[in-house]
C-alpha cells in the first residue's frame, strides 16, 4: 500500500487558532484607531472613541473562544492539526484585548457617573 491515507496526508489546518490571532489583533487595533480618530477628526470626541474601544470586549471574547476551540482541535488530533502556538498567542492577545475593553468600559461608566452626579 503506497497510497496516502487521511492520517498520513498533509497536515490539517487549525483555522480556529489562526482566527483567534486575527481577531485578537483586530481587537487590539480598535483602541489605537479610535484614539487616532478622536485626535485627528473634529467630529469624534474622546468619549465616543472610548465607547468604540468597548467593542474590544466582544472581539477579545470571541478571540478567546476561538483559541479555546483551536487548543481543543490540537488535543483532539493529538497535535496533528498544529496551531498550538497560534492558539496560545490568540488566547493571550484576546485576554489583553478584553482587559483593554473592560478598562475603557469602566472609564466610560465612571465618566458618566461623574457627569450625572457632579
């Protein structure tokens, strides 16, 4: 038997691991773009930019979930799927994006309370 079987063919790709890195990087770019828009554009205020940064919470959360799926794929295929490093990086970057988004959301909430009672 010289033909290739499914288990001996080329490596399967771990799309979840790659997707987690891509979404986490996007979630980390959102605050930079929002702040740059607030500085450069007169129509965008810093409060609006901070509200946009809160979108990093969603993107970071999805990145963490995709990284979890990617790590599960690696475990399920006994490492043949590859992408363990990408999944770990996606999880780390996703958690960082979650922290940035939560910090922005807390800052926006404190600002709203200070404007309401101050």
